[in-house]
């Protein structure tokens, strides 16, 4: 009977492993087929990503419906989250979850209460470290939206900085070939992904809707605080007013950005050297000295030439 039970358990786990193997193969084949269909039908992956993000925003909207009830309270309790700061963070992060300032302010209060409830529940159940959960849970719930939105804004600006030189080179080449700036932007952004495509797609849409070009440039400046991007848009504004060729502006900006990036890498490398020296001095060197001293003491006490053998 025991052998039958053992064989049944082995067969069960063998079936589980076999199922996982075939399921993984199915997922790989499905991904390959979807990629092939996307290439054949010329589906834009960026549009699929936007649709997926919009669905995620809709789900998040339904989950956080109750946060709207705390929006007034959240706007009064605005420690480290003034309304104008929140608006700027959402704008610079691209606002992927379609949050409004009011909902954001209500969300942090809602999560504060959720953290307090979770801490109280853990304390009643007798969960380990429940007192710490009760103390820090509400604070985590309050500051979590602030931290996430600010991190997303910083991450988006970094991606914008990384893609900008290649984007400028491509647009400069297109403009030098005789293509107009608006048409070059429309064609080039199709080959890019992320914030740089979002920003210039919105810029093109504003131009098509009749927004003055200078105002559209000002909106780009308002939505992004990246230093290189700001320099580019200001140069375009100045070139538009003074009649400087756009292709020349783009080429010069791309070269300057690559030079700035190279200088930043050198600066980071120079700053890393003292940190490595500190780690070596205060961690590695003392440990090495202690190991050598320990071996010497053990040899003196327990080795062939031990001091106890002298007596």
C-alpha cells in the first residue's frame, strides 16, 4: 500500500512537470505566432502597448473608485504633495494611469486608511511584527503614490534623454533630404518607442488641429523638464524666429547631447573612484588584516612552532 501511495505521488508530480513543460511550449509558440501575425499585418507594436496601457488604466480606475470620496480631505492634507506639485508630476510622468489631481489626493488618503486597517487586522490576528505594520503601514500607504509617480516621472525623463540623440540624427537626415519638418517627424517617430514618440505625436496632433507652432513648442517645454530636451525646443523656437535651418539645429543639438552624455559618464566614473577607495579602506583592508592576524595567532598557539612547545 505504501508503495502504491509513493508511486501515485511520483506520477502526480510527473504529470505536473509535464503539464508545465507543454504549457511553456504553448506560450512560446503563441508568442511566435502573434509576432508573425503582427509583422504580416503591419500592426504597430506601440499602438498595442497604448491599448494595453489604457486597459490597465481602466482597471485601475474601477479599483480606486472609492478614492474619489477622500479627494477633498486629501487636498487639505497635502504634506509633500501640493496640488501644483502633483499636477507637475503627473504631467512629466505621462500619467499612464489617467489620474487627476483630485483622485491622486484621494488615493493617498485611501491607501493610508487601508494601511491602518491592515495593521490593525495583523495586530488582532497576532501576526509577527504587527506593531510595526500598524505603525508604518499607514505611512507607506500615504507616501507610496507620491514615490511611484515621482519615480515614473524621473524614469520617463531619463528615457527621453537616452533616445533624443538618435532621434535628432534621423530627423536631421530626413530634413536634409528635402522632407518638411512635420512630415519628417511623422515618419521618424514611427520607428521610436516610449516618451519621445508620445511627445512628438501629441505635438503633430496639435499642429494638425491648428495650434500655433510656438504654442505647441511651449507645451513641449511645459510637459518635460529634461535639460537636453529643453535645449532642443528652445533652439527650435529661436531657429523659427531667426530663420536658422532646422537640419543644422538638429545636427548640432545631437552632437552636443552626445558630448554632454560622454562628460556625464566620465563624471560618474570619477565619482566612483573615491567610493571604491572608501570600501577598500574601511571594509576589505580591515577584514584582510584580521584574517592574516588570526592565522598568525592560530599558528602561534596551535602550529608546529607553537609557543606551548617551547616549554
